[in-house]
C-alpha cells in the first residue's frame, strides 16, 4: 500500500505510559475517547471499530501491537467516503518522559488533500484523549481538595502535617492575597500563624471541584468563628502526574 502523505501530531499526557496504552487495548477506555459502541481487539488482525457522532462509522484492522510502546492499525470509513476501509494507516507510539507520556501519532494517506481534511479531526480527538486519561489519573481530585481545605483548618500540627503530606508535594507553592509560600515546611508555619491571628477562621469549599487536564478549580467561602461568611473566592490547584497538588493560587472575590 503506497501511502506517501503523512499527518503527524504529538501531545504530552501527564500519566504513566502503561495507563495511557490501556486506552488502545481496553474497550471501555477506547470508547471513552471515541464514543459509545467503539471497540478494539488489540491483537494482530484484530478489528478496530469507531462510532463517531452522526452515526459515522470507521473500521480497521490491527497491523502491529507492542504494549506499551506502539500500535498500528488501518483506518477507513464504512461508507467508503472520504476513504474506504484499509486505505490509510495509523501508527501510535508512546514514550516515557519526565512529566508523563509523549504520544506521537502518524496517519498515512494516499492523497494529500484527504490528509489535510483530517488535521483538525486529530487535533480534536487527541484533545478528548488527553482529557479522559487525565480524568482517570485525577479521579479522586474531590478528596484531594477536601483534604487540603480540612488540613488548613486542622489545629493539631501533627495531623495537619500528615494530611498535607498526603495530598501535596514537598515543594508545593501557595499564592493568594496573603500568601507567597514555597514548600510544606513554610506552609505549616504560615497556617499556624493564620490560626493564631485569625482563630476559628476557615475556608469552606462551595460546590463541586471542576477539573481539566491536571488543573482544578474549587470555590470557597471564608467562614468566621461565629459561622458567618467573611468572604469568598476560588482556588486554582495545579496537580502533578502522581495526583498530588503542586501549587495553589487563591483568588478572593469578596471580603467582608
């Protein structure tokens, strides 16, 4: 098969390579980024099936698979347009890098004009892919954020330190209108001082955490010792590949 025209795209996903590769071998994960009803039989000669929006169906066959480094399969539309089954080839290679996994895609075509029609499609599809993997990596983000807020209100220094160590990296950064803190040790002293000069004040999370590819947003209300709100705002959490908090930036939207 002569396929001289290639579409190449590379993305970084902050997740272990073994986990990323499962999205090419496990039907539930495969359909999570392609669409309900999509399936893959990840062995040489196995069938690839993709159900896109609008009842558009794609089919192919596994040419080569070597977990967890690469997979190659043919790609074409059941309808025959714009390309029939078996007339293009997709290669995916995964490489472990410092922050996770580099995903390199190469889609080979017989015709350059047809190739160009797929550029935005792969840009979009790999974006979906990055999101579903990140959602699995950070599936407990709600617990992580709840633990962070609870730790800041904890008056027992030992319990507070253990809680923070369980959800934040040792060099965690904290920035807000009253904080310019680097590292858990500095944060511990900062929280102790805050509790001394503002006894009973705590940040109470409001609503669900919103997450996208390792960044989480959590709204909160500052509540005084009398239980009355004193202010409100939003924290932006940057999460590392291991799920722990690497930095927190807080924005006060109202102070009373």
